[in-house]
């Protein structure tokens, strides 16, 4: 599964799990991009941070693994290079390349796109409401199997990395949008926020609660004999 993963979120994980089940895959290899060519000139978190967040997010699933094949590449990342490397490492495997359907819509602009379909089958996963279609590939896949490209709608992809970055930059919670370990990592590395920025709510990190500013902390009444009226002293025999 290829992507920038900036950050990786539950939508990515659900999509990977769904595709693995749908196609009976033995393993899903997450491949964070190193220097994504589509985002040249745009701000992207360091590749090592994105790689480590992906490792954290996938660690609990024995069916998931993470590859450094693109992170360690010293040049701009192209999908064809990724697939060539993975094909060389797994010559007997049937490869499926999982990516966003919106990215797949521009596949004709990808480097050496004619070679891509000989290296792997493509699965485009989309968020609800996205217009799924492959009309732009009509006639170009006549010499390939009918399942060369498959499109699947995944409800969890309503979550987006863009929204997660925005929320983190505004000191808003990203809990339950990304795995807990990724929340902790974003906080520790202060990702998506200006360097040395102070949180507006006074918390030290986004993974910690804001300090209690109340002068008199509220306490819960655990006395089973207490009445609803705080001015009435409960009678004990």
C-alpha cells in the first residue's frame, strides 16, 4: 500500500484490511513515499517521521509490515521504481498496489505508466461520495486482465490526512482519527505545528490533558447514604 502517510490514519488501516480480506492477501506492505514527486515544492513531514508513524500504526497487526524501499531512495519517488524493487524482492508473488482512487485517476501522468500494469494489479480505494470510474483507462487495458484495476469504496476513508494535519496545527484532538501511538508520536515530535509553539490550551503536549485552572477542584461524592440535597446531613443509625 503506497502513500505519503502524513500522518497515517485509521482510514488507511481499514482500507488495507478490507483489501486484504477481499483479495485474500497474505500480507499488506505499507510503503511510505520518500520524496513524492506529486508533492514537489509542498511541505511534507520528514520521511523518517512518516515511516516511524506507519510502523507504530501497523505494529499490532501481524498481517501488516512496513518497507523502507522508498524512504531510503535518494531520488524522487515514482511508483514504477517502487514496484520494480518489490517485484525483484518477491519475484513469485502476485502484487496488488493499493492506493487512493483520487491518485489513481491521474495514473496516465505517472512515470512509465505503461509498465505499471505488468508489475502489479491496482486497487483504488475511495471515500464515500467519490465518483468511482475508470473510463479514462478505456481501451488502454485491453491487453491486460479484467481485474488489472479494481475500485473499492471504504467508509473509513472519510478521514483524511489533510484534516488530521489541520486539527493538529490548531491544537484540536486527533484521537480516534489516528492510532493512539501516532497521536503520541505527533505530540512528541511536535509535527504540523510551528517549532517551539505553545499550545493555546496550556497543555504540554497534544497527548496530555490541559492543566486544571479551577480554583476549587470538583470531587465526586461517593457516600452511598448521601442525599440529593447537599444541605441535608444523611442520618446514620
